[in-house]
């Protein structure tokens, strides 16, 4: 079963927990079945590979490891601040995502 996510490929995110806490990066890939994402330059794993015809040298490959989506927070492109994700109807009636930072969250609350 696939889960809905608040993170999409290409988003800038901040890591909230774990070894890479408070670091930022761009999302390379989202795995909706496991609820994880690959973030560029974070959680690097090293894999040792034997020489093959495709890679005659062999060696050590470095690639990103998965980070759970609950540990990621979307960063607002305009202000650069992390915040929660909200959705509102656009002019054409489609839902658009926006980042609820400290200022925008206060203005959208109902009293």
C-alpha cells in the first residue's frame, strides 16, 4: 500500500532527527511504499564493488541512503525557512502546496 507524502522529488528539505540532523539537501527520490526519501549528499553509504567488465577498476562507490519522511521538513523557497506543508485551492481549482512558516501559519489560523 502506498502512503501519501508531503515531500516530492526536487524539494529542498531539512533533516529533523538522526545523524544528519539540521542539515539541508534536495530530494533525489521518494519511496512511497517504505515512506523514505533519498536526500542529496546526506546519509552516504559506501559499497565495495569487485572489478567487472563494465567497471574494470572496481572500488568503493558512495551513494545516498534512505531517510524516513517523518524526519524531513520542507523548506520554503522564498524565505528559506523550514515549515509544515499546507494545501489550498488555486485560481483554477487545483490544490497547491505551500509551506506554513511562522508568519503564514499565524495568518491562516481561524479565531
